[in-house]
């Protein structure tokens, strides 16, 4: 009998077949169905009060934390500052804005319905509930200052009085316009070059660190400034003082003008870092920015420099991309790779927004790509789209997360 294939030939045939499959289905990875090989991984989720009522009732909050722990998540990033309000009882916000909590009517606008009698944040300390119940379930709790230096415009029906009461705190474009659009929402920006603005933000952050047993603090892409801004009288005079009377360049992305403003924000970040560590040295300083160089060129947020100066202890880069090639391209960013040699670097993955759901297949594929590159983990934007606000059945979504997080692990911590 003639032997058609010996053992080596069969092996070569299998390898060739595998390569053909990889070329046809480049997004398929064995990592999707296997747990991470590491014993440590950030498995986080951002929890907000926009398009989500999970924070508005204690029973909903407890159910959410229970489900997250059951599915082997280990970190939550709950919002503490957005739309010009805090989500906790704040003496700082009360003093500066006139109130801590967003009124029920305004909160209802953010979730698309009227809040019931026993719903909302006022009269509760939801931050204390999150810390107590989260820690009870082994979840790290890192409050998220979602709005950062951004504030709602005075015409925003859900906004606070921050812009009205402190108009001098706002920075402007060249034409004197203070307005900026994020989607359809009117926004303004607090001027990070003013000492009174910096003091307000630092006071808010220190208040949280002092009052709650949090595991860290997180700032995102809103802890920066769109490049169009910085032409208010205060900033122009400051620039002139440091440039022999010269006016700032009219080109908003002039390299020197970008660097000058970005370096001032870096100095502010150092102030914040020192203030946090003075109160709680073990609190993790985490940031979730856009990729470089976009973060610096468009938001004056030079997070690569922050990391090099030791001002960042956890980095979660937002890579909200649908196309796999684009997603992977950002994973190969040189600044991201360099930072990952010194601190835990994870990736922010989009699980959907209200008008645009994201499939579990895409989520799993992106998790696999992150793991394949040995990064520290992932966090998802945002809680409601994990399994509630989606086109796929909740049970199927939960099964999908159970598949990629099929055993509990500790979160990745500072490695430098």
C-alpha cells in the first residue's frame, strides 16, 4: 500500500490550513475563548448617570455590583463629577455651585424619563454605598471625574449654575466665544491656567479622597482643553508676560502655543498628584485619555509627559474603534508601548452607547487583541451597555463576558 502522507507532511498541511484560516478570518483569536494567562488583569467598567439609572436606586446598584463580581470583573470607575454637579454630598460643590446634586428633573433629562418618588441621588450618599458594597464584593472603587475641566453651557437645561456664577472662570476662543459642542450638547471649559479654577478642582478631588476609602482617582480626556481655547484675557496676559509682550499665535495648533498650554496643564496635573498623595499615598492616580498624539494636539493633554514625570500610575487609553485594523493600529502606538513598560496600561473598549450598540463578537475580538499584546487589561464604556442597553439578549451578553472572564483574577497594579 502506498503511503500518501508521512507525519511531517500531515503537520505541514495542518500548518498551511491554519495560515489560510488566519488570512480569511484575521479577527479570530483563541484568546477569545480562553482566560488570560496572567494572574492579574484590570477588568473594569465605567458607571455613569447618563442613559443609566443604576445609581438612582440602592437595589439596582447592589444588583449591578453583584452581577459584575459574579462575572469576574474587579474594578469599577463610578462617576463623581459631571454636568456641573457631584454624585455625592459635596461641601465644595455646595459652596461654589450652590448645590451638590443634580435636580431630579435634570437627571430625568439625562436618562429620558421622569424619576420616581424613591429614585435619585439626593438624600443618599451613593459614593459611600459604592465603596462599602464594592469592597464587600472584592471590587476596587476608583471614582471618575468625568467632566474634568468641562462644564455644561448656560443654555443646557440639565446643567448647573457653574458657568453663570463663575463666568470669569471660563476660557474663550479667538472670537470671544465660550461655547463648544460635544455632540448636540452645549459645553464651556473652565480655565486651567487660573489659580481659582485649579483650587476648585483640587478641592473636589481631595474631598473625595478624604471622605471615602477609595482605591484611587481617575481623570479622562476632559482633564485638558480643546486647542481652540485659551484666548481669554487672563490667559493672553499670562502668555504675554512670559513672551516679552507677544500675543498668542492665531494658529490654534501652533506647536509652541500647544506646548505652552500643555505644559501648564502638566503642572496642574502635578499639583493634583501631590494633593492626592498628601491625603492618601496609596491612592492610584489613573487617567483614561485619547491616544497620542491626538490627546496633545487636540486637547492639550500631554499624558506621555505626565507618565514620564511619574504623575500617572494607571493608564486606560480610550480606543473606541469599530474597525479592527484601526483598533489594532492604536494598540501599536509608541507612547502606549513605552508607558506599558513602567505602569499598568489597559485599553478602554466601547460596549455601546444609546443609539449605537456594539456586538459581543466585536468586544471579544478587541479583548483578545489587548491580551495578545500583553497589556494590563480593559475597561468598558459603559455599564448600561454591557447587557442592558443592547440589541442582544442580556443572558447572551453575560455569557459572552463569562467566556472571556472565566476565572477571577486580581487587578494589575503599579509595576514600576
